[in-house]
C-alpha cells in the first residue's frame, strides 16, 4: 500500500468540495492527475472511496473513515512542521486552540497568560470559532484543544468543566427593563439592539436562537468587543446580550442595568475539550494541566 501526503491532501479537498474537479483546483492539480491519484488510493486500499454522480461525489463509509484518518495525519504533519520551525525562532512547540467568543474575550486570557509566562518555549495558536464548529474540528483532528459550550459537543469528545457562562441582557439605567430582574428574550423583540459583528461565534449563536423564536432584532450598531458594546448601551443607544462576566465588569464603571434571561439556551457550561487528552502532544498536555488548575 503506497500513497503520499499529496494523495491525502487531495482526498480531503475532494471530500470538502464534494467534487473531484474543484478538489483538484484547490490542490493545484490537473483533473486527470487528480482522478488518477484517487483511483490509485482506491486500488491500494481495495475499496471504493467515492460515490460519483452527476452532481459531484459523496463519501461512503470507507471514504468517511479515510477522511477522518487523513485529517489526523495532515494535522500531525502540520504540528510537526510548526514545532520544528519553532527551533529556528526560539519557540520549540505550539498548541492549536479553538475558542468561542466568550472564552476568547472573558475566560481564557488570564489563564493563558499565566501558562505562556511559565512556558516560554511553547506558543499557543488561538482561533475563534462557534462551539459547533469547534466540535467538528476536534472530531476531525484539526485542532489540539477547544473551549466550547458543552451542549454543542457530541458524547465522544472528552471534556472537563472550566466555567459557567450566562448571557445577560444589559440596558442603560433609563432603558427598557431596567427595573426588571429577569425576562424572556422574546420580550425584548421590539427593542433596538447593539451587538457583535455578525461573523463572531457568539453573535451567530444569538442569531440562531432569535430566528427559532421568530425574532428579527434590529441592530443600531455592531462592534467587535463587549466594552464598546456596553458603552453604547450605557449611552442609551440600545440593549445588548453579553456574557454575565463582561456585564459585571462593565457595570462597575458604566451606568448599566443587568437583566437575567430565563431562556435555557442563555445558560452555558463552558468546557475544555479534546478528541483524547491522553494522546495529545506534550505541550498540549501541559496546557491542559494548567487549565484544570485554573478552572472555576
């Protein structure tokens, strides 16, 4: 059985694009060459890896299995390249870490700063994703660790609790609901909102649940961080949904009122997750140990 990394990268591209033609283009290969490589994989493994049709290709069970292993192999190769390249720059290892919006802005910075201060030979490559995307990436072996809402994770992903995250409605002290302790999100449907930019993971989470409730919130402004959002809210521009930790921090210096949401989806248990903690590279294991000690 002989195939190389180009074969595996090509197969991943074809699977992602659901097309041999588009997969070949993404891999910078001629269509004839790509087709021959896929055929060579199938001959070497003795099984069909693609179901070819007029509208593209689909993956049978064998193809899905190869895709899973191919992603792991390519991820490990990339990690190896990164670690070895690190010797030249003085940083000897790296950890690929995916985190949702709340984790990236409120829960992780202090813990990660402590780890990086203690381990100057390790770099952490952090990328923001929605929790469901983090689950998919961890399952596929495309990242070492994830920081996500537990409800988005399938049972086979290992995890441990790090903190609780409750989405809270903030309003100015003169604004709507300022005298209320808690509301249902749907009650705020007629309000004007200040929110995160639409590409952020948390805003996608909020928008998804608003759509399920039949809501179409009107946004006066979209900003990239919770402090700026809360400043707008304090100036009575609109109301906003932000993590409770951010709301409490901003309320110390801004004239804000906090209103708890009764909706179940607003309460999230945030966890550190991995495909398997035991099989992580040593730098990632070191970070896991540090985060366990920092968990609330």
